[in-house]
C-alpha cells in the first residue's frame, strides 16, 4: 500500500521548524542561506498568490512544499497557460531523503492539483541537482528546456493534465 501524505497549510507557528530544516546541510545545499530563505518563506505567508504547506507522513512533519500562481513569479519560464502553477519543495528530515518520499509527495500533490483544474504545473530545479530532477521525472514531469532565473540557470520541468 502506498503511503499517503498530508499537506497542512503552514502557519507562523511552523517557522521554527522551517528554520531548523533550512539549516540542514542537504537543504542548504540547494536552497542557500537559511536566514535569507526564512525571510522569503515567512514573508510569503501573507502572499495571496502563494500556498505553503508542511508535508506530513502520518503525524510526522518532514517537508515543506510551496505552490504559487505562476503569473506572480514567472521569472524566465516564458508563456504558460492561464492558471499554471509553480512548485518548490524540500524534505527537511535527513532520515526521510533517498527513500522515495520526494517523488511520491510531488506526485500526490500535483495529481490533486491537476484533478482540481490546474492546467499545468512547472518547477525549476538547479541543473546540477540530479536527485531533484530524478524525483520530478518519477512524479511525471518532463524536461522542457534550460531557463535563466534570478537564481541562475535552471531546468524548466513541466507536468500537464
């Protein structure tokens, strides 16, 4: 039986946990400076175009996922269908990485979005982040093209309904 995940809306009460995760070596490698990222993530709590979630396996929180209206942050992705959303995520708990949770979480979340009428989901991992690219591919995303973002080059990956 496949594990089912819960996506609980993030609140300010979750910021200490997010800070802890952002300081973990495996997260910091791809998300960068923890203080800078915490400021961005906490600032987005009041952003209407951004939905933020704590990902739980059973009752255990182990990851973060954000889903945003692409029109608010289309930084180099080019024209996309109306209603396209972007996602970013990380697994914060080190004992949960390299166990298949990443692709399973992404697949479960994205398939629910597509069933609810979102026409397309995009993401933009660093081209050197082979684990993230593989997780997105296992979740049904396809590589579209290389793009330039404010954070540098990225692989635009797409999942459509």
